[in-house]
């Protein structure tokens, strides 16, 4: 099957995704022209980004240079190449990515966070502070300005990359922005809170847990759902209590809170359309089991979190576990842009090999964020 035929079938969903992905991947550098053509057409960018990151390339920095030299500095083609360079972990890409910050700060910052080069901390701090200016901490009334909201989202992208690099110097910014609201705020304000909540998934600093709990009550449902999922990463007994309270409030994200609680505890609770009855059932169940959970432990599936189990389960739950494992481990073989797609054999083999080499870094029951291990109380 030709490269173009395999790629066409992959992007249109007309065949076995696992087989087709690995077929295109195996063509290596010869597949780049077909991928570039699809990128210029704006087709299936998440899948193309994953392919570009996983493609078998002898020298990815050299092979991807033509993608970086395209005329439009903000093209999908160039952004994908930046992200692929970050995902590959080749330190030679550090200067290229730092140089790209002024023209494509979002893609370059994302890539620098993934790359893991400590040399990027200084430039990322400079860009984050440049977009924040002297406005931090902010007042809710400032969220009425759409231009400011856009700049805050860019700053949060850089702060997320810093967190991936182990720098939490600007942690106070996403902690505040995750819950900053105003009655007259602009349409972009909720997007700021969503980006702040996403950033907090990578931050190990006092106040993170409380900010996520508060954001779970945000009037914007996307923000609230993201916060609930962030709480699942924190995963302590205190988060379970907060999910129970969210179920009892019966708001629009109560079902999401119930899902988080079930995933955290490894149980399937009786579901009913009667929200009050559902809340009573959840509270009764919790009273019967809460004594078996310790305050200072991160849980998943009802047990102190064991990433080895999650690695084994990845092929069975490619949507939720891809993101979960990526945030916890930062493992390069995990192709998070393929969320929801089946796990290709090459990705599975890469993750299993990475885990075999790195498993000792992740003891049971601790807080794991982007490959680092912390005591659970570090987030407050």
C-alpha cells in the first residue's frame, strides 16, 4: 500500500487505524511530503501531529527543517514541526525552539516544555512575564478586555511549559486565574480560566488543590469539567469529599463528578435520574468506605496509585488513560494528540519500553506530575 493510500485511509477513517498508523510511520522520511501536503490542507491535524512526532527519522532536526522554513510562520505545518521537535527530545532542537518563541510562542512554548531542556527556563520566564506585564495579581474587572484575555492565555501556555520543566516560579498566576471571575467579563474570560485549570495539572505548589476545587464550581461547564479532571490527578481523600459535595449540589457537572469519584475509587455506583437520590446513594456509600482511605495518599481505582497498572491498561482506555499517563509521566512515546484513537503497536511498545526503564521513579501512592514525584500534600 502506497504512502498516500495509507495516509488517505488513515485520515478518513476507512481502515484499521492501528495498522495504517504504523504503516505510514514505517515509511520514515519518505512520508514527509505526503504529511506536509495534508497539513497544508488542514486535514486531521491531531493525527498528523502524532505521526510527525512518531515517524521513523534518522535525523529529525534536519528532516523537519523544511517545515520550519515555510513562508507562513504561523502555519499548521510549522507549528506541527515545532511540536514534533519537542516531542522527540533531541537537545539539538533547543535553540531552534527558543528562536521560534517570538513568532509562534504557543507552539514553541509547548514544544520546549515537552523537550525538557533547562536552558529554556529563562526565555520562557521572560515571555510569560512579558505577556503578564505588571498586571499580576489581576482584578476580575480586567477580564472585560478580550485582548488582555488573549495575552493571559499565551502567558499561561509559557507557564505550563515552565511547570513541565520543573519551574513553579509563576505558580501563583494560574492559581489565581483559575477562579478569577467578574459579572461583566468578556467572552474570553472563561477561556482564560480553562487554560489556567489546564496549567494546574502540571503544577506542584501550595494552593493548587484548592484552586481546582473552587474552579469545579465555575459557571462555565468546560472549566468546571476540566477542574474535576484535574482533581482526579491530585487524587486524595479530600478530592473525593469535594466530588461528593458536587454531586449533592446537583449542578450541570454532577455527572462528571460522579464519574471522577467512580474512577478514583474503582467502583460503579448505582445511577439514577433522580439527582437527590443519586446524591444520597453517593453519600451513603462514602460513609461506608471513607475509613479505608488515607489522607496522605494519591488513589486511583480504589488503591494507592500504581502507574504500572495504568500502563498495562492503556490499550483498553486510549482516551482517558492517554492524557492521564502523559500528564503524570511526560513519557515521550505517549501520543496525547491521538486521544480517543486506538493505541498503535509502535506507541504501545514505546510506552512499555519507557516504563521498563523509568518505573523506579514512580513509587506507589505519590503525586506524579510530568515525570516527577512529590508528596501529595505539596499541592495544599
